[in-house]
């Protein structure tokens, strides 16, 4: 398939916000793509060359891209800059120059040069090389690759190649829409979506999934099992507010402490890491990424939002090398910092200090981590996901050898509410967050939140509402004293996976310390947007002066969840009306007396509290 054809699809996709339309266009594109192409397409559609969890980025700023455009079109950088200032978008800038339409182009003598027909594989491979290039002199190399590519392609292709290189390709859909489209590609319905999603939860690599479907159909997905090096979407817990409710729901169960640290998924392979033959090239290149050559062990750590955090936690890597007794394994636990002198575990605020990019080894000595392993998902070729909690726990205990870094989470089996409450009280006294109750026959449901795991936290018991993780969507410029901070109030929201939109729950204007306002301003600095994103559903009354990328997650405490017509979380409008608060059929959820608890740099917007959770919490207040 020619890249030019893909560029036409990009154009079509950009022109609609309707999810069904997007799904259909994508399905057409997927039908047209061949084997060996569709996987690459899935990455390119997201402006990438590898799945989201791979830390492969282009790392090109505006200046570099402007130099590449200059080198690819023969214009001086100043001339490119001038057109860019006028257009405000580098993709449109290069399109304009390449089509040699505007006056400055004609004045600069730009002519349309002979263009070559380039297929997507070729473009992908060049983009891949750009993303992969690092180290000294890599900037020049990247500019050269991009410049040469721009030279050879048509204006429309150039536009999208530049948008990809500068990470500005925003087509307004997520992995979930791509899953729908893959189903649509098969039979023009969403009938296969849930089956595709099941496979995706175990292997969230759209490249792999789409290639399997193209080649073998839906049946091929049956063979998708965990793979060392590809993170598995983590199982999540439901919440309940008493020991009695928990026992009523799942009966005799295992109780583990709820450690307040961060979740880590450990991928381990003792043999040299052999990527599957013929897989996407990023997998072949991956060979040396985290291979510990001296003793031939591959170890990768993933956070709950599937970020590769291997380099951040060398102590866990060392512990895994020493303590995992297997050829290959994928296990999970909660990492928590402790004071090496007293052995006392530290609160979350201290643990989170370990999440850093610089001075890693010093900090590791000062604040070492321990990993409380609580699950195992894969062992030596065996997929453990369908096994019961009891069986997995037994395997986990046999897989972790003695050592200081990886400990097995404490566990007690209880069958009465009284026993459960006693353990809960004890955990809270020890400064833990609460407990996790686990259903004994429960399988590991990748990516799902269900009652196989139930969290019971002290905040529920003390009648204070649990905190809510929300996303900062925009802010108003400050008035009065706040003018100094340049921020007056900020709009927060949640991600609604059904609507594929961010919906609002509150605008917060008070309750922050001066330092917190400054922090907020600082964090939003590089996230500002020119216009409100397509996937924000905001009532007219809640418009903001400045919109920001949905990237900053904040933990919010509130007194109560109420219903409000001006917030869009869970709001239902009367059909075909204007979208203002006057046409509300069911009001949305909102927070009463919201206060900022902390910034949650460890969470992704998609990990924010969901609308259905808010709905449940709303129900609990009165239940
Ligand atoms: P929450 O972040 O409040 O939704 O609670 C779920 C989180 O608790 C998981 O993602 C883990 O990071 C953490 N956690 C702490 N201890 C455990 C445990 N024993 N089992 C499972 N998850 C745990």
C-alpha cells in the first residue's frame, strides 16, 4: 500500500469526530492493507512506530523539524519559519511548501520536484530508524532521514509524515476504536470486539493483534498468550465498605495487606531473549534493550500504566535476577520504599520519590525498595491467567527464592466477617491503606475490574469518601491574588471509555496552597492547547480560558458526590438539543467541596476514576 493512500485516509479520519464513522473508515483502511502492513499501520495511526508501552519516541522538537523541512524542500530555515508562523502547524507548512502554492514559496523559487511512489513499509522503516537513533550526532542523523523522506514524497504525504515526527498527529481515537474497527473489518459489525479485546488485554500490542486477525481470523486469537517483554493489562479491584459485604459477595477468601506503593509487573527471562521470527521489527531490535549480557537475563519492569520503568528501579532488577527461580516468568507486586536503617516502610509520598530519571543509583541506596509479590501470570511457557488464585499463589511461592528484595505478600484465609475486620483493623494500625480480599477460585482477568479482588480501605470505614483520581482539562486565568499565579481555577474530569471522551466533574478554585497553585501552573506549562480537544465534553458554563492536554492526574478529596446539570460525567442530554445545561435529561456527577490531595504522576489519564465508579460511589453514600 502506498503511503499516499494512507495520507488520504488520515485526511478522512481528521474530518470526522463521529466514532462510528471513524470505525468504518479504519475498517476500510484495514481491509485494504496487506499482511505485514496492517500491524505497522496500527502504530502509524497513533503517530508511532511501536506499541504505546514501548519507550520509543522521535524526540524531535520544532526547531529540528523546521531544519528537516528546509533541507527537504530547499528553502532557507527563515523562510520555513515565516510560513510556519502564519500557518501555526508544521504539517500544513510543509504541505504548502511542497505544493509550491504560496507567494513566499514562489519567491524562494520552490518548484514541485519529481516525487517517488513510496509504500508504507518504507516510510515506517525510515521513521523507525529516526526514532531509534540516539546518542551523539543523532540529531543531525534524524534531520537527514526526515529531510530526505520529505524530498521524495508528495505534499499530502509530507504533511502527515511531519505531523508524526513532531508527535502532533491527533486523530481523536484510542486503541479501543481500533479494536472495534478490526471487528468491523471482518463482518461489518462489532460482534467480535469482546473477543479481540480479551486478546488485547493479554497482549496490548495492536501490531501483533491485527496481524494475527489478518492472517488467521478471529480464531487465531485463541493462541495469544502472555509473552515476556509485552506487559499484560493489570487486573483491578472493586471496592466494598465492610467485611460483611465482602464475605457475602465472595465467601471464604484470602486477605492480603493493601500496600501503599506502586504496582510493578516484572518480566523475566533467563535464556537470551529471542523475539519471534518475522515479528514486527521493533521486536527484533529490542534484543539488546535490556539484556544483561553478563549473565544472560532479560528483565523488564512495567508500571500500572504500562510504562517501562526498568531503568528507574535497579534494585528490583537486581532482586529479580537473584530471586526468580524460573527460565521465564511474569509476576506482579507492589513496590514500597523502606528505611534501610530501621526497616520501617515509608508512606507513598516517600516511595514516589523513587520514580525518577536522574540520580537513580544514589536514591536507590537512600530509599531502597522492596517488592511484595502478590501474583504470577506466566511461568516457563505456561499461561497461568486461567488458574485459580490459590493455584497461582502456590506457584508464586515456589518461584521466588530467598532474598531481601522480593518478599511474598502476607496472606491469611478468612471465612467470617469478624476475622476479616480484625485483620483490617490491624493493617490500618500498622499504617497500611487497608486490605485486599481475593476470591479463592478467581482467575486473573487481565485489564478487568471485578469482584475477584476487592479493596477495603480505611477511608471508606471512616465515612470519608474515597479520593478520586481526575484529569486536569483546562484552567481560567487568575483574578485578584491569583493573578500572580496565572491560574484562577481549574477544570477536572474523568475519562469515559464508552463515549471515548473526557467528561467533567468539577471546577476547583479554592483550597490549594500557594505552592500547589505554582506547581499546577508549572505542570500545565508544556501542555497548553490552542483549542478545546475534540474528545472533551464540556458544558458551555464550564468553558476555560486555557485548555490543556489531558495528561495531569490529580487526586481529589471531596465531601460528597452530587448531581449537577453543568457537569458532563454521566450526564444524558435530551435528543438533538443544543448541548447546554438547559437540555439535560439526566444531570451529571459533580464533587462537593473538592480539594487537591496530591498530583499523581504515576497514573495515566485512562487510569482516572471511571464514571461507573463515581456512579457506584454516589450510590454508596446513601446505601
Ligand atoms: P487502587 O489504586 O486504590 O485502585 O487499588 C488497587 C491497587 O492496590 C493495585 O493496583 C495495587 O497497586 C495496589 N495493591 C496494594 N497491595 C495489593 C495487593 N496485596 N494485591 C493487589 N493489589 C495491591
